[in-house]
C-alpha cells in the first residue's frame, strides 16, 4: 500500500508540474501553427508570473492578478507580433530579446517596488488560488484503489489545472473544427493560399499571437499564484524551452502535446522524489543528474526516437507578397 | 449588358523605378479565350495581379461586365466574379481537396455545416464541368495536373465567370497540358471567359480566340488568333524579327567522347528510373534525349554528371572509366573535360544569393586562375565575369548584381557561359531553355550549335520536343527509364510522340 501511495503522490506532482508546460506548449501551438515561431514563451510566462504576483500582492485579489498576467503576456506577444509580422523581422531574434528584457526587468521592477531581492511579497488567502475538491472526494477517499485515485490524484487541484487539461480538447476543436482553425493552419503552411482567398494574413497571424499571449498569461499566473505563493526571480527556470521541446516532440498536435508535457512533468517529479534517496542497485545518484534528466531525455527523443517532426511549412518566414 | 467581360483603361503601375505597366488598355470579350503573351518581365503577371486585387494600379480604370469597379483586394475580385489560377499553386499541401476549396469561402464559424455544403457543391461542379477529383485526397498526394484542377475548382466554387490562368502549362507534361486545354474549351462553351497568360506561342495558337501582346510594360498589339501567325507574334513580343528555326549545317562526328553502357539508376525509393541504358556520344554531334518529364532523363543526367550513384553499368568519359557505381566527385569529372548545365538552375546550377561574378566561377573556384594564395582573386574573377557578360549578352551587364535579380534567360546564360567557355570535351545540358524567353532561346540555340561545330560532344535533354528536333543530330527517346528508340533528324513529330508515349516502345526494345 505504501508503494501505491508513493505512485499516487508521484503522479499527483506530475500533474502539478505539467500544467505550466501544457499552457505554454498550447500557446506555442497557436502561433507556430500560424507560421510565427515563438522562442519567447519563456519570457512571456515570466512576465506574466511577475505581473500576477505583483498585482495580486497589491490588490489582494487573485483574479485581478490573473488578468494582469494575461494583459502583460498579450502585450509582450503583440511586441513579438509587431516585430515579426508587421516589420517582418527575425522571429528568433525578437523572441530571444523578449526573454532577456523580461528576465532583467522583472528583477529590477520587483526590487524597486517591493525591496525583497526581486521577489514579490508572499501571497495568502484571496490573493492566491485555492485548491478545489471535486464532489464526494471526501466520501470516497477510503474506498480502496479508486478512492485515492479520485480524492488525491483527480481532486484537489487548482482551477487553472482543470482549465489546462480542458484546453487540450478545446484547442483541438478550435484548430480542426472551426473556420478560424482552418485558416490558422492554412496560414502556417501557405500564407499565399490564404491571401489569394481574400483573407488577411496579417490579422490572422495577430489573432494567433494574441491567443498565445493569453495562454502564456495562464501559465505565468499558475506559477506565481497557484504553484507558488508569489513571484521569485527567474521562476520559469527554462519551462518555456521545455514547452517548446514538447511542442516539437508532439509534432504540433494538441493531444500529443498533453502527453509530452505529462512525460516531462513526470520526469521532473521523479527527479524531485529521487533527490537524496538512493536508487536500488545503482545507489546514490547526484541531484544534478536527476535534474538534468528531462533535458537529456528531450535531446535523445528529439534526436531520433520520434521520427521526423515536420514544422508548419511557412513557419519562421515573414509573409511578403510575391512580385 | 455589355459584350465585354473585362475592359482595362489606362492602367499604369510602377514599383519604385520599374515601370511595370504603362498605360495599358485591354478589352476581353465575353465567352472567349483571350491570350496575353509576352516575354518574362513584360508585365503580364503584374497586370493580372492588378486585376485580381493583389496590387493597386497607380492610375486607370477596371470595368467588369460594363460596370466600373474598384478592386482593392482579392475579395473584391472574387465578388466581381474573377478567379485566378496562379503559376505557383496557392494550395495548402497537407489539407484535403475539400478544405482547400472551402478555405476563405466557409459559410459559418464552425466547419461541420460548411464541409457538408461544400461537398455537395463540389459534386455539382464536378458533374457540370466534368472535373473529377477525390474531395478527401490530400493535395500533396495528387499529381500536378490534378492540383491545378483543384485550383480551377476553387475559382468555380467562388462563382467565377472570368478565369485568369497564369502560365498554367509551365509545370505540366504535354499530355496534361492537352487535357487542360480541353477543360478550358469546355469552360468556354459553358459561357466562361478565360484569360490565358503564357510565353509559349504554340499554346496561344492552339487555344485562344484573341491574343494581346505585351512588351516591356506596354500593350503593343491585339490580334484575332486566326488572322495572325507564330512569326508575327514572336516579332511583336521581342520587337524584332526572330528566327524560330535554328539554322545548322551537317554534323561531322568524330571520336567517341562519352560511352554509356548498361546504366541502371534507382531513385531514393528504390524505383528503377534508368533501366539498362547504353549509347555513345561522339565529338561534334548533338544527341538529344526526348521524353515526357519523369521518364528517367533527370536521373540519367545526374548519374553521368556524378551527382547520383548508379546501381550498375559503366561510363567512359574521354577514354577513362568513371566509377559511376561508387563514389564520384563531380569536380573531378569537370577536370576530365565534362561540362554540365543542370536541369534545375535555381537549385543546382546557381546560388541565387551570390553575385553574378561568383556564380560565373562556381565549381571552378579551385582553379589557379581565380586564386591568390589561399584567397580568391576577386579582380580576376570579376574581369572574367565581365568578359562573359559581353560575350553572352547577359543583361543587366553588372557582375556585382545578385543573381536572383537576373531574369530566367539571363540566369541560364550565366550557367551556359560558365560551362561552355571552359571548352569541355563533353557538354551535357538539361532543359536549356526552360523558363527562358524567346529572344534568349534563339541565342542559346545558336551557342549550342556553335559548340558542336567546334567539336564538342553535346548531350541534350529537353522535354520540349521542338527543341530536341531543332538541335539534335540524333534523337534517343526515353520511356519508363529505357531508350525505346533512336531516330535521325528526319523523324516526324508524330513518330517521336508515339515513342514518347511508349506505344511503339516494347517491340523495338525487344529487337
């Protein structure tokens, strides 16, 4: 039974850790499917996390914090959009620039406003997301096997956690079953086809970029308002890049994205759990190796185990009307 | 009601310093096929892009069906009943036929209802115009001819009455092109108006009712097709008399320079593309390889020039055996006297982002003439490039210009100058005049004959049968990877056509 408890706990933290990845990877899905590569997921997430932490601390309201996160993230997306869609600049340079600017400015602003070494004040009560218990969670807790799965694994998460998982089928539906999705996928493959069909390539790509901003806003808010109680300097810690890896790994498909993010979340959870515990047969494993495991696996998987991941054909290329 | 489908009045358009369209007037009558012909860069595509709302004219008026209209974007063009089939298809390759046809014309936010409506409407269009295509097939899995059909259906789905086709046969095999012309004839019979943009005179003569000629941004003439001739149109296009027939004397074949024996080549998927091909090529003769595109000619050229490894067989170049089944260094072949003008100049023949002078030595950059110790001798390179520019009349005459900024014909001349001027013993040329305008074709053909007369052995591959017949001293016909026949200069077009279609092939090959 103890082993079962361990598994449940491991899976529970898997879910907790994969939520920001799912938000960010889905965010990337919208823009990259529309042909705008976005290496700035990391920066947008970090900016959103800071905005959420700062605003929630000042107003005491978690929802105003969430709105601030989305607002900042969308603004950063629009900067990326302006640089790469309107001005036809390099999408990579723009994305990297956003990452750097956000990393530096969150620390400076945090220190100037709160004087806690770049952190925002610790949040509590209404300024933070509370976990939700699903109906009857208490009642079935003691039922063997099913009980712990329902009560500990499926119940007791944040609102944003449920939203992240709900967004997977919703994104699939939007991309594959709506007019917006059809056009969005088309503009990522052959913007010329969209343009000659009488649809604005620019407006369509901006809308995709805005969707990305909103989702990165959720990701950031989850980090500082749900998973942690406040913003900490550099708290995204490369999650934006892992989300990008998951996006490629999943070949730009929503359900695959969820699975990839869960896998990366699981590795992360495993690394945390194994810290300080000797492995059977192998013995003590250095913490650093465990922490590096998700990244090593990403490299190995991307290098050969998933077949060829073909990105949207027009990805990364600004659209210029042919002369 | 007017009997004119489209009237353009005084259309004028400049891009920076380039005056692409100068005061263009054009009248297209309803229910006709109207050809617009002109050399590359004459302004045909610009004019049609203005009509389709891709660009705005600086001045001028567009009248559709008797009403003056402003076409500010493709939407407005579609609303006026104008549809366009672009030279490079505007299709999303990993979408289905149905999704491509629907794109931009979906009638609701959620696709379900749009899809079923589109399916019904597509069925109706297929019946009405006899244009069958599987609505659920992915575009990337369809042959080019069918992809083009999808483009036409896309326009019809949007209720186009006026159809513009921009260089529609550039990517088609002769058979597919014939099929397209039948479709266009049918559409005309059903009352559609068709504007056909091309630089191929034969197509104009074969299918149009009227033809307008453009030259350097101006509309120089409009003729009734029946009352004009290929010669007159060519002269109008180029602005001077053009020799459509190449004049050449008898060949004086010498020693064998290239000997190919039992060559077999497979492609990446393991399909046999060249099947046991043997032939000899002598000094001072042009051997033409005719065939419909995709019958192994490309692979044959690649194997001989050392780009693709052969499965079996042997090649003797200039007396020395080339290890075609092992590792071949194309550079080494060059130094053994092989010149190669590749079929695809954009991807294999040139680096479009390089300067003209850099492309003029590409592949020969290790030659001492171009080196200054470990560095390139830019002065020598430029001086030689300028010499070639003079000799081959490459325009604009600027060795520092990026190669992408030259027209197709001039780019081809850059490649030809590079490969011919070194005086190779064997010159293999793929598609010498693909995407090249009439004036430059004449020049290129003359040069090829000149090389032959100097004693070069020339192997010529072209999908243009006219070109093969005009230049070759001997003609080999390839079908399904095999040489199915050899003919002399007296072979008729019909005879070669049958061989190309594989009709007489098996019997003769068995001999």
